[in-house]
């Protein structure tokens, strides 16, 4: 068991908050990508669903990497 400077609950709370913030930013950034050439006409719902799924996956990976680094640095202190 390692000693922690910060309470581990802080990392759980920050992971949840950062996840929702990251998903919003990634979703907005992905809207700059033009998928209309790949999909058929009038398939806006499918493109939006694809944006949401990819934004959730990338948001989770991004936040997991950031919080894991913070936990590692905390364990070093």
C-alpha cells in the first residue's frame, strides 16, 4: 500500500468531472471533420452518433491518461 498526499476520492471526482468536460470539447472539435463524403445524403443522425461514440471513447482515454499520471505523481510524493 502506498502513502498518498491527496485523498483518493479527489482523483475519482476529478476523473468524472474531466470526463464530461473532455467529451464536450472532443465532440465540438470533431464536428470540424467532414464525414459527409463517406456517408449517404440525409444521414446526419448516423454521423452525430458516430461523433458521440468516438468522443466518449477518446474522452475516456484522455482523462484516464491524465488522471493516471496525476496518481503516479501523487504516489511519488
